[in-house]
C-alpha cells in the first residue's frame, strides 16, 4: 500500500469517534454482514461515519492491509480497530461493546 493510501486511511479512522467501513451505505447496505453492524450501531443510538468500500477499490484493498483484516465490514472506535460483523455482534451481546463505548466516552443508549 502506498504511503498516500495509508495516510488517507489513517485520516479517516481518526476523523470520527466511530468509523464503519462497509459495503453500501447505512440506509442501503449492500451486504448482510454490513447491515448487521449498522443494526448494532443504530441500536446503540450512536452516530458514526461510514465509508462505502465498494465506491473505491484503493480504499477497499488498502483498508484490508491497514487493518490486517481480510473482509468487510470493519469497525473502528477512537482510531482503534474493533473487528468485523461476528466480533461486533458478540461484543454487543456480551455487553463488551457497551463497555467499549462507555470507556471511550461515547454516548448513546444502552442497547
Ligand atoms: N465473518 C465475517 C463476514 C464478513 C465477510 O465475509 N465479508 C466478505 C463478503 S461481504 C468480504 O468482505 N470479502 C472481501 C471483499 O469483498 O473485498 C465478519 O465477521 O465480518
């Protein structure tokens, strides 16, 4: 990955408290895994930035390398990689995701 792509991705993940790299947009996800993470985030009532990786092949491949994670969705909180759909859903079910949001000082409803 070029330094330019890496800097661009770093800027994106650090540009908002919560960033979701997904397929499609929250209002119209183009993959069930992305839709599932949107549902979790919306359930917590948090605001987040989303990036449609289908719109940019450089971002799509660059984010995989940046995160060292081969699939989408990919969720970042406070600039740190959290995981994909399975991890986020498990964290939501166990209460770990609510704790992560609270520890990160991110408000929302407790889902
Ligand atoms: N088990 C994965 C499922 C995600 C997944 O398999 N995503 C695929 C299909 S949407 C993917 O992103 N493949 C790579 C690509 O399309 O670039 C998770 O927990 O997020």
